[in-house]
């Protein structure tokens, strides 16, 4: 998905060659005289070009602690002691591994054989119940809310002695109890214990504290804590506020699970969807690909529990009305890392994974993988229409592997639309080679990625004007304006970047006969656990907010329309003249004309919009997103600092006269 830190210098050189003599500046706002007048014309004739329902979507990757510690609401880190260092996340403040700990006790991690993938459990030896304490630190702490209920679950088995009670408490930094529960273990066999309790004080950085009554040894596994109030109230489900931000975008698709996590740093560490379905405790955890990627943001405790697995992704897609778009590896590890290749004669299992995924999503309950889906609680098919093969691969090795997948999928499932990739850059030899080969192969949709300065986005609103209308369609799968440089930790989600993206998006929409899907990236970031900036949604353990970039995406996605129309000035498309960009659509479902105009200049601009010979009258709904400070950002303290404001205008003599604020995205809605 992204460019690793060790390649930043290389990327900088490439970017310089791509951008020629263009200088990157902090504020890319255009300068223009105040109150310029523009006479625009909207042609209401049908162009025959449909806005695809998938035009504006979202791309989820587990980067920046977006899944574990984020969207997946589990609060216990390393709940089953399966990390490479199995005590990560757990602390024994009164124990010393170089002591007999007679005044406390000690936890040991036991590795055992047998079926399944969960091969570790904790054996706690309690010598002095007054002295022994076991702490779980959570994901940068645990956010808890006053009056909220939390569900505790754990597996326990008495090994020796007589431990009578397990006390579980949430405590703050002063060790004050915020909520608690007690479990009574009652046998030597493994048993799952469930209970709930209420927290009486809000705390950002709570910890889980476990103590015991009685002496002896007790085995523990799958120690889990969730808020009861999850998305749709699902037990052990998703964080409600984060899903709501996604649902509010009305996305046309959800691309998952990545990104570079699909490929893995090595093939052994690639994402394997079959290991993410079935019972949660049997899902084999994996070190996250972003764990050690950036020297400036190391995350040695970053793993994937896969509690958020492929079933949950499909279910989430269904919940928010989005088409599921899973991306699968193609036998190539991330080419920014090892670039390992599965030999062509050993590609069979990778291809079979793709075929089995389609069966999992769409097969009836009599099929092997359709049965798995049904047993997980969804007997009806998910009706998946798209599948992506490879993430950001490039070169002949990708093309020859893509061809094998394409042949296998189309021969068995001809109705499935395959998304291919053009590499990590929006120009250059990788890009040109990929597009040349994929056009020859009659590829259906080609994924393009661009992480570029704000100025690049303003200067490329006409990027797709010259694309072949009879060639593959485009998925603008990853894009975001970089305020400093690609992969820089100093990048900001400021208004300058968001406005530049809005200007670019008018070009995506104007070319809806070529561009079928678009998504910003990355989607989410934990305020203390991020690796990559900028990101569309930021969250901490208690709060979340949409950035200025989120607000731009939301305005476009909730005003997508159904049919592309034309808006011009002097017969020309608006692609940045005097800092103006524009696009117009009809929404056949609401019987409206929707005009989107972006003013990137520092001055107000007067626009007069006519509609030819059509007679229109009545009120015009106006939605304005504007900010005079290009460096302004939304924040936890002021989450709606940059957010749209509603107003109303009136059509006069079938014309819309309006004054565009400087540095603004404005949407006009007119009933027809």
C-alpha cells in the first residue's frame, strides 16, 4: 500500500523527476483578484454516462492500529499469549523472573501441541495472593466510559492448589478501581467464563488488573474484554463510533484488507484469508507488516489477531451498504521489502484461495466454503462482485501471475470483475509497462495509486480526460495529498491538502465513463499508534473525528448522483482556470441537479450558472466547506473546525448567481 521509510530517498528522486521543475510549497493556494466573474453553462442533455454506485468508497488496511486497538473493539492486548514474545502487553509489577517470588508469584507461558492454531496459554503460580498482580496494558491504555457496560470473557483451568477466585478490575494510573468483576473457577478442565460489569468513571488510560484468592497454579487463555455497546450490538464486535464515521460516508464499496498487509514482508507473513475465519480463538495471529517498517515509528507490539477477519469485513460491507472488494496476494511478497516470488509451478494454492474466497462469499450452504460462512451466522450469500489480484505489484513477474489468476477465475466465475494493479506510482516505467500489458490483456479495472504534493492534485484534474474510453476502467484506489513528502511523519491533514484533493476529485467525477471506483488512503490512525500520515480518520481510546479530508470525501460521496452532465465556461471544462474546478451530475433518485465547484484561489469569485434553454426556478440548497487558513486542521479538541455549512439561494430567471468564498468547496442542489 505505501512506500517504506527506507525507500523515501529513492521516492524523493523519482518524484522530482516526475514533477519536473515544479516546486513543492507549503501553501499551494492560487492567487487571484477578488470578485472575478465567471459565466458557466450547465448542459442538461443526457450524456449517456452513468456515475457508478461504486464511485466513492473506502479502503481499509490494518495500519496505524486501525484494526486491533481500533475498529476491532477488543481491549486486551495479546489476549491468548500468542505474540512472538508471548508476554508482550502483560506486566507483573511484583514479580521477578530471577526470583522464586515467594511474596507474590509468577506467570509462565506454556506451549502445547494438538489441533488448532492457539498453542500458548498462561500458567499463573500464586504463592502469595496478597502480593501477586497481573496487569494488561491494553492498546495504549484502555478507554472506558462512565456508566458503560463491559463484557469479560476468559478460559481457565485449575492446575494445582486451590485458587478460589479471579478478581478482574479496571484501574486508572493511581490504581483506583473503575469497575470490577469476580470469576469463580470450578474445575481442572478448561472452561469459558463470562461476566459483565459497569464502569463508573471515564478514563482514557485504564489498565486491566487481575488478582487471585487462594494459592496454587491456574491456567488462563483468551482473556478478552469488550464494550457491550458495539456496532449493531454484536457481541465481541466493532467500535461503534468508528463504524458510524464510515457509514456516514455512504460508501459504494469497502476494499479490504489492504494494502501491503496483503503481500507481507515475506510470503510466509502474507495475509491468508482462510486463517481469519471460523472460531475467533482458532484464528492464527500474525505479526503486522507495519510492525517494524518505519525506524521513526517502531511498533514491536503490533500484531493481527484477526478478530476482524474476512467474515467481519463482508458483514461490515453489508452493514454500511457497500460492495465488498477483497484484495488477495498473487504469490509476490511486498516488492518494497523482500519481493519473494512463489514459483509459477507452485502458484496453485494461491489461485485456489481466490476461487475458494468467491465460494465463501457467494456459494450456497451445500458448498464447502459456503457452509463455513453459514456456520458463522450468514446463510445468505454476500453477493460479492469484485475481487482484486495483487496490491501494488509491478513488472513482468506480476503480469504473468495475474494471467494465471485471470484465466482460473473467469473460467469458473465469469461474472466476477477482476481488479488489477499498475504499481505504486502514477507515472514512470512501472506504471507505463503495467498499463500497456493490462490493456493488451483486456483487463477490466486497473488500480492506480498516488501520494503526491497538493500542487500535483490541482494540476492533474484533467488526468483522465485523455484516457482511452474503450480501455480498462480505473480504480483510483489510494490517494492523498502529502503536505511535506511521501511517508514523512510530518505530513498533516490540513485544509490545503483537502482542498487540493477536492479539485482533483472533480476530474475523477467528470471522467465517470473511465473512473469507476475511488478511495482515499489510509483510512484510520490511532493518535498514539500511527505509522503513516496523513490519514482520513483519527481516533484515540475514547474519541474519533473526521479530518478535513474526510469532510471532502463525505461531500462528494453523499452527493454522487446517478448521471454525469456537463458544465463549461466558454465551451471549456473547468480544470483550474483562475483556481476554479467544477463538475455536475443529475440524481435520478431525488430528481436534482448537483453542481460541485472548487475555488482554490485566495479571492472570492462570482459565478453565474445558466442552464441553456431550460427553465428552472425555486430554491437552491447550498453546502459550503471553506477555511481561510490553508494550514487549519480538525482535531480532538475541535473536530468540526472544518465542516460544511448549509445555506439557501434562489434561482433568478433560470440562473444561479453565487459568490464563491476563497479556498472553498461548494455544492449546489437544484430540483428539476
